[in-house]
C-alpha cells in the first residue's frame, strides 16, 4: 500500500486493533481493498476472520491464495451441511475462542450454511464469544466484515429489536479493540452506516462513488481532489482519512486470487457441499416461543449425557418443565414410529436413534 499525504502526515498502524470503514460504488474494489488489508495483517502474524461475503462465496477465494498454503485454515459451516475439502471444517456453533489462536485464517462463507438466517444467527454468537470471552490476547484478529449491513442484521437475529441491535452493534465495534479485534467494513453509500460508526472509525477509505454524493460532511475534500477524480477512481486507488486528520491519496495491489465475476469459486478451490434438511428455527408466536431443533437436541443431550432431570433442564434453558417433557416425549415417539428422531437428524445430533429413557 502506497499513500501520498496531501494534508498532515498520516500513518497506518497495523500493530494496534483498528476500525476501517470503506465506502464506494459497486465494482470499485472495496472487497479487494479489505482483502489487501487482510494480507498485510497475515504478513504481520495476525489472524483473519472473513465473514458476511457475497452469496456466491467470494470469501472462499482465500483458499487459492498463497496464504492457504502457508497458514492454518479453518472453514465454518452450519449444522446440516456436509463439506468435503482439504482444510479443517467446524460447525459455527461449536467454535471457541481457542480456535482463533489455533488457526490463522478462519473463513465463514454463505454457501456453507443452509440459510441466511442460520448463517447470521450463528455468526452473531461467534462474535459474542470473541467479545465477551477474549479477555487477553497475543495477536490481533482482523475481522473482514465486507458488507457492513450483515453485521447489524446478524445482531438483529439475536435481539429481534432493530434499535437495540443497532445500539449494541455500534457499541461492539467501538469496544472490539479491547478484545484484540480489528474490523474492516464496507458499504456502497457513506450514509448507509450510522454517523456513530463513521465517527469511531480509525480510517475512512473512499473509493469511486460514481454519481452518488459523498455527503455534506466530506465536501471539504474537494479542496484537495476534484469531484471528477473522486467519482471515477481506478479500482486500485483510494482516498484515506485518518482519525488524526491526515488525508491521503493511495494505491494498493489488488489480490490476484480475488473471485472473478461469474466464476464458480467452489469448483475453483475444490470444495464440495451437500445440504441436509433445513433445521427448524425458534419462532415467536406471541404468547410463546417454539423450540428450535438445536434446542431440542440440547434437551436430549442434557437428559441422556449429563443426567439432568426435567426441572433442572428447564431452569438451565429458561423453559417450563412441561416444555422439556413434551420434547422428550416427541423424541421417543418419533423413534418408535421412524427409528430416529426427525429433529435430531436435521441437526445431526448424536442421539437421533437413542430413546430418552432411564
């Protein structure tokens, strides 16, 4: 990355956790820039967590980069998806903070999940673990979030309240440096993200914005750059504003391994996927919340493996004893009729053919 500073003397410091916000129109190299930042972080011994990529599996292009040969790679997937490849694979709901110390490149890509809801719900849980349990750290994790809206939609999957999800998401982005997380987000419009996010960004990177306005708050940039030059920058060019007021015009080397338009990246990197039945998610019916397949499997596991009674299971999961008993009865009844529990099979739980009896 090369930068010519036109105001002040800015610096780019990758030795400390930072928040990067990249804005630009479609096909302007936003993802390529975030990937380039990822390469710079990997070269310094940091880890990468690539999430919320495009639906065609853009983030899987890492697997044909030189980093996939030099570094330890882990792919995250959703329950009910079988992935056959040359790299380690793990269900996202079983990921631990320790995994981010054991691997250098952790990739979560939409084709590895049964649905968008499953992907966003599980990734929100992963970020919660990193945020609440990574109390000390020896190296930075650079979270490449790509579409910023995905991060906030993910929070909404857990909180089910738009205002609360937005508030919590902004708070997490502001505080992630304390758990050793750098973040790179991108958006098409500058105003797509709340002003609070723009205000806490350590680096604001502007790509070509086309006919869209850059907003009144940044029109002062026209003292240093012509409107035409900012509307039509080449994909490998950018304008950068640092938190300390430095302004520069830069260039970067676009990753040669970046996914190409129309390319089937799964075939290109040798990843094969088979999808099972879609697990049922919990639904809010107003007066009660249904039991998701994953929670059903957890009830059976607590009853069989841990020897907990229905009352203790109910207390641990925040359910009634009647709900727990009903799930156990449904489990046993399904096995009697079919030879397996349909809910357990959908999430590939180990007790699908074992009746919950003592």
